[in-house]
């Protein structure tokens, strides 16, 4: 919503800015989600490789 507001109101792109804001927000959200998932999975693997850890 922040990008839609910035593009539509602040940058005065109007309705087109709303749609570009949605696109940019989705792309950034996808990158954030991908990075978070990689870190989370790496931590899970590291914990499961510790001696004495029980694999699920």
C-alpha cells in the first residue's frame, strides 16, 4: 500500500501509479520472502546437523 500511495499521490501518477505501486510492492515482497525462506531453511539444516539432534 505504501508504494501505491507514493506512486499515485506523492509522484502524481494517478491511477497508473496505484497499479505500479502494487507491482513494485509484490516484487519487493517476493524478494523479501525468498531471502527469509533461505535463511530460515539454512538455520533448520544447521540445527539438524548438530550432534545429538533428532531429525523430524
